[in-house]
C-alpha cells in the first residue's frame, strides 16, 4: 500500500479529495432531504388511502429499476448538465425505501392505541402527529438511512454527466488506466465514499438514539 500512502501524502491530492467529499455530501444530502419530504407525504397518503397505496409503491419501485446512467442522460435535455440532473435522479432513487418504510411504520402502530386516541376525541391530524408518526418513526428513520446509503453510492455516477463529488476522482482513474496514478485515483475515490457512508451511518445511529424513546428503541 506504499503507492497509495504516497498518493495521499500529496497536499494537492488531499485538498482535491476533501473538496470532492464535501461536494459528495451535498450531492447526497439535498436529494435525501427532498426525498424525505416527498416520501413521507406519499407514505402517509398511501397509508390513509388504500386505493392509491399500490400505485404509489409501484411508481417509486419503477424509479429504482431505471439504470442510473440512462436516467441521468435522459434528464440532461430537461434540466441541463451538472449537479441538477443528478439531484433529480437521486431524489427519485431515494423515494422507494422512504415511502415503503413510512407505509410499513404507520401500519405497524397498534390500532388499539389509535382507536383509544380517537375515543378521547383526537382529530385525525392530531392522532397522526402525536400517536402514529412517533410510534412509526424508528421504521421511517431506517428507510431514510437506507436511502442515504443508496444515494451515496449512486452519486458517484453523476460525474459522467458533469456532476460534482468523488465520482470525478474515480472516473479520472478509470480514464487513465493503465497509466501511472490511475489505480490510486480509483482507490482513493472509492475509499472516501465508503468512509462517508460509514459517517452517515453513525449519524443516523446518533439521531436514532436522540429521537427514539428508549421504550420503543429497546
């Protein structure tokens, strides 16, 4: 691994990887936040209106079957090149685990508890905010966690349509194979993506500890 430590020892290389890592974080966070808002709304709608549940799940499932490079390319004529097509595509990919877990989480809430709240005079909105969502939150958070890890990996392909992030370093290495430094660039971009995934995973574990009551968590 001496060749790789020499690669990382270069100040310009480290600066590039740090800049690309920050870009990758943004390229992950924006779609995940967008998908969380959209996914929660769609999941709540699917839970409350059974007739639209399967169509919603089918549509968001279909998004995940579209090859990422093809989807990025199809979006270029609509939104241009760069980060925008990547953000739109990644938002679409992140929807399935969030929507599915929102529906599953809400469905797992004890109906007796919900009916008791209804009997106490709580409105449907109050029951949702005070009873259903808090109890479904662990399952919903797991969906957001899966969506984030999925997005981190797929975001690397955004470099092929001019998107930012660590994919630039990976594809820079691929284009230079078998020239000197190609393997280092490929390995560097990949390992930094893995490191970001681990950091995001730890972040979600911390969020779970802070937001999930111990009785539900345990």
